């Protein structure tokens, strides 16, 4: 069943039964049986076209995740302020293994839309939030990411380990990541870390704007103010 659920992702939101079987490495009869059970449970839903998507029962269960829930509740009012102040797409993300997961997003209409929904996963090397979290991660995890093949999303995606090391060093020095066209060529992301009550980097926030109108330096102070506010709220809630 976990393999069936794992077949879905940001770029595979709706799947046919045969696609589920192939992506989960299951026989078609086994996939059919497991999908039927998951539909009965509410973890999957079948659409009018016969394809399957993640069901509302999983949304209900995911809201109980302590790490994401506490962080989202602490951050939401301040993310709304950031959204209003910058007019960009606002993301709050945490690390899960060697990937970034968005636990909150606020989107605006842009000329160059981006995929930024709650639950989206991205490689750490490619997103603004991922670069921040990677810069402050333990050395072993950094080496794991840097030594593995890195996906190139655009011609500007940094996949050279040496160049990425230099970028991570700059982020540790400044506390700011600026990602130009890393996932979508015509967008710029600016991200900063969020600290927990012990001072550790527990999450990161970013604003993504159209590249042609971007003024990254003007986004830094609003981001830092929101980061400090979230950290303060997490401290009060501890």
C-alpha cells in the first residue's frame, strides 16, 4: 500500500491503474486489489476519467503531523504579511531526507506560473528553500547530496558540486539564498532560514517572483522580519 501511495507525486497527481502498477513496481492484479482497499479507506479517490488521486482522508491525517502542523500554525499569520508585502509566491519548507517539502504555500497569479502546492517535493540543490536547508545541514548530508547525480531543471540549475559548495558557503556567510531560474527559468527565489527555540535551522521561507521585475535585495528584509517573527512564535509555543 505504501508503494501505491508513493507512486503519486507533484508531477504525478493523477494516475491510471496501469500507471500506478508500473510506478509502484506491482503486478496489475496486486495494484488493483490495493487501490480498491485504499479507495474504500478514503486514501485514494477515483475521478470521472477513471484515474486515481490522493483522497481527503490523507489530507486529514497529514494535518496531524506534529512538525508541519506546529510550524504552519506559528508561521501562517506572518506568511500572509509577507505575501501581501512582496506580491510573490510564498513558501514555507522543511527537509525530509534529501528533499524539501512545502508545508505551506501562498500563490499569486504570475506571468510565469510555478508549481508550489502544499506537499510538493523538490531536490535540495534546485530550490531557494532547499539551498538554505542544505547550507545549514550536517556535513554528511551535504556530501550525500553533492556526490549524487543532480537533476537539471533549466539551463541555470546548478549541478556542479564545486559551484554548489561555493553557493552554500555564501549562504552560510550571508544567511540568504538567491536562486535565479533554478527550477523555472523566468523566476527568482529568495530564501532565508527559520530557527527553532534552540537556535537550529528547522525550516526556511522563500519568496518567488518574476525574473524581469525581480529586486532580490528588496525581498531580504521582509523575509528576515518574518523569519524572526516565526522563531519568536515557536519559542512562545514551546
